[in-house]
């Protein structure tokens, strides 16, 4: 008989600040995301703390009064971990840990921890470890006590490295070793990509947890790992897909997120090469998420960072089955209509109309809603790239409608 597994979630509080550049509404969105990240990492958020400030306190991120309030709450409610929504400087982290006397993490550290949990292959583990080492290096402060004799004092004076110098050297050596390892794997991966020949490459890109892997499974009839958690996919999966006799390569890539740690963008450069070398991007968007426009902006920003923003792109608005909009009663004359009240039809007549009638698709990957339209649009886009590359193949792949008629 199988034993029931009890998951013990770490009791956690999350902290954020309201500034001139980050309104209260924006902070609520970020803290909602941070709570989902915490849940994904194995934590349970007991309470949220926020403070209005012009800029973060250089010593403790939040003010001293708020710090005391957090400290009191930690003692009274037996809190194990405090997570800050922004990246803390090494000195801030040190000061806060000293005051609160518990585990202190920031958003970057939390994302790195989730990546470490999710890394399955040796390549993903190497990339995550490199990012963790780069994050750890400036934050070393006698964290380990394996060199007790090097603390100084009577009988301990003289030349030689201090503990912190030794620790830094160990981490630097590890970083250079991991970089060399990644270079070797990069070479192997570029050879693999080269061996795929001149087939058209299509990459699924988008925010984390928008349904890229579900879409991949449906279109390629494969079994890619899917879970309703952030960063379920870390390793790029490439599958050969055939739509109406037209073959192409489809790759599922790591999801993006707002405030993505720069260390991760750097160490996942080669995973993102799959996006860089793609001929066509399918930008998947979870339209049921209230902040999907921000998500689009974040993804576009990262695509610009990796110099992939000029590629042919089809916007795929997924999860239309879960889309719900706010409604205003007929007799309500006070509530002002915002984008939160738009129906799907109204959305289609906004900026989405400007990306081109053929470049905005509204589907549900789970229910296969509007899926035939999706297949047709992808077929036409891939065919266009293919016949530009091989003009003599034009007659092999007719228009989608002609291909359907042929089958019938």
C-alpha cells in the first residue's frame, strides 16, 4: 500500500515596497506572482508586508519601524523564511539576516532555487549552478566554518589567506570550471542544431505557465512534462512536427518572467539560442491572466535582449476557455470601464488588431478550441519560409485549404 506523502510547506512572509516607479496596484501584482513562486518552491505565504517609500533603504531595504514590525511577527507566528520582492544587495541581506535572525531570500534567490529544483538534465543543472555561484560570489561573508584556524587571534597571525578569501577562490574556480563545461556542451548543441539541416525551425516563447508545453503536446502528439507551476520546463525540447505533409521543427523553451535574474539570462544563453536560431516565433500568451499585457512586454524585452525581436511572430492567445471579464451593471453610473471589462471580441478590436488579422490567434490548447485555425496559420507561415528557402518545392506543399481538399 502506498504511503500518503505529507508535504511540509515552509511558513513564509513576503515583503515589497511602493515607490514612485512602482504603484500599489503594481506591487500587488508582483506580490501575487511572488506568492506563486513561493508556493512553487515549497513555501506557504502567511502574510504580506508593504511600505510606501521614495526609494529602498540602503541598509535594510525597508524602514526600521517596518523592520521591527516584521521581526515581532516572525517571533509570534514561528516564521521560517522572509522573501523580498526585489534583489537585495549583499550588505542589505547581511543586515536584515542579523536583525530578523531567520532565513532571508530575495526574488532572484527564490527563482534560482526553483530552477535548481526543476533542473533534470546535466546541462540544466550546470547552467543553474553557474547562475547560483555568480549570485553567491559577492554575498560570501564567512558563511562556512571549515577553516576555523584562519579566524586570527593568538597563534593564528601571519601570512596566508583569510577564510573569506579562500571561499571566494573556491567559488571563482568553480565558476570557471562550469563555464568551461558549458562551452563544451554548447559546441555539442550547435553541432546538433547544424545536423538538423535546413528544415524550418519554429520556437514557442512566452511567459512562464502560459501553456507552451501543453500546446507542444497537442501539436506534436508528444509527451512533454506539463504542470500548473512556474518554470515546469527548463530544458529545451525539440520535436519534428508534420502538418498536412509539411515537416518543420518545433522547440519548447524555458518560460520568461518579470525581473528575471541577469545571471540566469547569461547562463541560459545557449538554451535561448534555440529562440535565436528559429525562423518563426509562436509567442504564447495566457489571455486569462489579468496582467497578460505586462507579460507580453516582459517577453518582448527579453527577446530584444537576446536580439530576437525582429523575427516573424504569431501571437497565440491561449486559455480562452478560462478567460473571464468584469461586468458593469446597467444602472451603475460610477464604475469606469477599463481593459478588465473587455470581452474577447472587444480585445480583438484593440491593439491586437494591429498585429495583423493572421498574426493574432485565439485558442484553447486544453480544449483544442480554434485548433484547426491555429494549424492552418502555422502551416501557411512555415510554407512561406520553406518556399523562400526552396523555391522548387512550391508545388510539393499546396495552400492549406487545397491540402485539406486533397485529403478529402
